[in-house]
C-alpha cells in the first residue's frame, strides 16, 4: 500500500484539489488512501488503479463538499476580477476570466466530465467508469459542455462589441 | 452534418472508432466551417488546461503515517535527520560550554572543528587515549596536566609536526597552563606536534574557562595588563568570544589580524594602551567570526577558541533573554568574567560576563560581535624540565 500511496498520491491530491480546493485536498486524499487500503481486495483490475482511486476520491470530495455546504464550483473557477492572463497567440483568442466564468456556469455534470477529460487526463472510458455512466454519455456531455462554453465565450465576445 | 458536429469533440480527442474518424475527417476537409469549429475546440481545450491551477501536493507523510507506513529514509527524511544532527550538536556544544574548563576526562564526546570552522561530533577522537588524557584540549588543563614525563623527548620548533617520536604521548607534555606567568617555564606545547591537527581535523575542546593560564598568565606569553584584563570589548558590543594565538612575532601578527579583520568588513579596536599590545579587540559581523578564526590559524597556532559554535557564527541563534546584561554568562567559576581579571567581568556586570553573541540582534540588521584576540609569543622549548 505504501508503494501505491507514493505512486499515486500526487495525482489523487490534485484530483481532489481541483474539486474541493487545496486546503481540503490533503484530508480527502488521506481518506481516499485509507479507504483504498481497507478495500483493496475489492479492486478487480477492470480499470486502471488510478481510475479506481479517483473513484474513491470523487466520493470523498463530494462528501466533504456536501459537509462544507459549499455551493457551486471550486474556488479556482470563481471569477475574482483579475486581468486575464495572455501568454500566447492562442490565449489571445480567449479571455481566461470569461472562460472561468463559463466553466463555473456549466452544470455540474458537464463540468465534471470536462474536468476529468481535459484536466485530469482521463479517457472517455475512464470517465465513464468513474461516473458509472455509458461512454456515449460522456461523449455527449463533453460535446454539449464544449458547445455551451463556446456559446458563452461568443456571447461574452459579442457583449463586448 | 449535425451528426458530424456532435462528433467533432470526440474527433479532436481521438475517441472515435477508426471508421468514424475517417468519415469525420473527410467531412472536415471539405467544410471550412467545420475546420473553424475544430480549431475552436482545440483552442478551448488548451485554454481549459492552461487555467487549471498548478497545485503542489502536500501531506504525503501524514497519509503514509495514517496507513502505517514508515517514512522513507530518502529525500523527505533527510532534512529531519540533518536537523536532528544539528540539534545534537547544539546540545553537546552547550553541554561542553557549561563544563567550561573542567576536564572532560570522561571522554564521552568531542567537538572537532574542521578547516572551515564547522563543528562536528567525532566519537573516534573521544576514544583516543590522548583525548582521554587531555579532555580534547590542545593543552591539558592545569589541574590534570602533568609535567613532561619523558625528558628529552621535546621536539624542536622547526621539527615537522608529523614527526612524533614514538612513545611520546601528548598527555605527558607540559601544558600552557602549567607554565608560570613569569615566563620562567618553557612552552613545550608549541614544539610538540598535535596529531589531530596534522589530520586536518583540529580538535578543539570545550571553550575553556579563563584561567590564570589564559587570562593573565598565559604561559610564557606577555600577559595582558590587569587593566586590560578587566576591560572588555567596546561598550556597545558583547564579547562573543576569545581566541588565543601563539605567534612568532606579536606585532606582525597583530597588524596582520587588524588587516584581515578590516578585509572581512570588521573594525579593529586598536587601543593598545587600554588593551595591551598583545591583545586586539575586533568587531566583526557574526557570520564572519569563523573566517576570522580560520585566518588567525594562518598567523599562528590557535590554542584557544571560545567563539560561538558554527551555528551561532552563522547567525542562526536568536537573541537571548539575557540581552546585553551579561546574564547569560557562566558562573564565576571559570566564566569569562569570573574571578579576578576575568576578561568579560566588566562587560555585563554579572559574573561570567559572556553574552549571547547576537544579543544585540535587531530585525534586518547584521549582527556584529566583538572578539578578543590574545597573541602569545612563542618560546623555544629549551628548558623543558621533567
């Protein structure tokens, strides 16, 4: 188990931090590995170990999020009025603050698949396993999430004009 | 076409089956609007990854502890070991300082000062019979140092230090303290090699208390005047330590010491009338004390170094509650200010006027400390009497 912790701690911690913030991430991560230690015999190898750990972590994050009575997206998606960071040519096409706002305004279902695929780096199948939904649903949610984001950013752009 | 649009995201993500991928690719090739959408989706993907915060995970040790794993002895455990070692060194240093001039005849431990002034713990030296005899001092303390047991074994000053005659134990050498203040006794210690010094690992015993041997009657040397002995460093600085150096030429050594102190950004106090010509008080940044001491080793043989340990020299210690009042000093028995002629006696008014070296530390201001350097004239061991 120690090897598993050492190998996946950072991935699990970041996974948690993106959902409930860095302050609570350590607790959630610790609970994740304690649960994994207790239930390691349940792991059948049908998915990647990391995905299995993410599944446990997701449950702990949801519990903590609920206990904390937090509403809405995690802190890093909340707009804070900062100037958008513009790093390169592509970045100049999208206002990052507007993007945060658009992400925060997504439904939780859509936001979750976006986070899992785009930031956590999970495949559609892994996200489907984690969320216990069909892979087609993941694909559909991502399509709609991106469509909403693009629409939101276009609307923002048009609002500025 | 709408079917194609629904699959664009999956196409960009390479999540479509090969056949469907070909269909979508074909459709995109002939439709600039789809091409634009693909670019938008790719850009959006990239931007979403870019705005994700780059967190630095913490707390793995807590988790390992929770699951019952032992902390790894590698990277994460190393700093703790280093701190533990530092703490042990500090405790030992404090213990030895407290013991002062007492003979560490138990030989349980010794602090070895290396070439760079670092202090380390060397058990092997503690096991050395020589150390057991001398307590790790370059010269055995007065009370325990016998006169030379084997007459005629003294070496000439010019003899290389590593040519220790067989059978000559340094413990049998007369000590500096054993010589009288009237310069009647020779200084065989100077002519006697010190094996540990030869090994680039010069042992320095616990900072010695000021005894008549070094406070006013340093063997064979020109003793400081009583007035000078009663005087302390500049009034605005606590005396951080004292270094006794055996030199061939006091004037030259003193001038050199003044120069080197200046070169290290220090300020020599050249009031010879007050201090006596064989003494020099310098004010120097605390973190350069080690360099000063090392430089003094180039001028002669350092027989006593009661400057703060390496950590203090580096300015790591915090201001003490005793402040400049000198209450941090040792008791009158062997303290720097203790007894008649104690050098620090006038400094703080309290017995053992030694003051925490950074007692005057202020936030953001480099701590300066005062060192007292005593030069002692070397003497040829021409009259060694068993």
